[in-house]
């Protein structure tokens, strides 16, 4: 299967994959599939994570401290600004969106 895109197609779509947990190989396989489908893939994860080791990455945004929410938010903002992803994929169960408490929900 060819991984190059014909010149007549739209440019590749940037995808950002985020992971905190080490020792999970499934997300690394996802990156390979996305890459082979013509997407440009970047990851935000700790340097020792399996995602950081895959050769199918277009860019790595290292995340050295996953325990500090301030550090994670800063690194995520920097990665989004630099990579301009069209899609962000959480790659493990420890990534959950925080509820938006700034809005009131009315049924």
C-alpha cells in the first residue's frame, strides 16, 4: 500500500493523538493506520510512551509531567497551536474532558 498522496488530492489532515499511560501498544498501531491512510499524525505523550517510539509519527510533542494539570494544559495548548490539528484523539482512559461548569444546563 502506498503512503504517498497524489498531487491532485487535498493536503493531508493533521491529527493529534494524546496519551498519558505507558505500556499501551494499541494507540501506536492506530498511528500506523492513520499514517498509511494519508493523515499527518503528531502525538502529545511522555517520551517513554509507546506512541513516542513509533516510526509513523510526523511530530512528537513530549509531555514530561502528566501529574500537573497546568503543565498538561500548557503543553496541549502549545501542541494545538503548533500542529493545528483537525482532530484530537485521546488514546487512553485517563484522558477525560472536564465538565464545562461555566454554562448552566437547562432541560
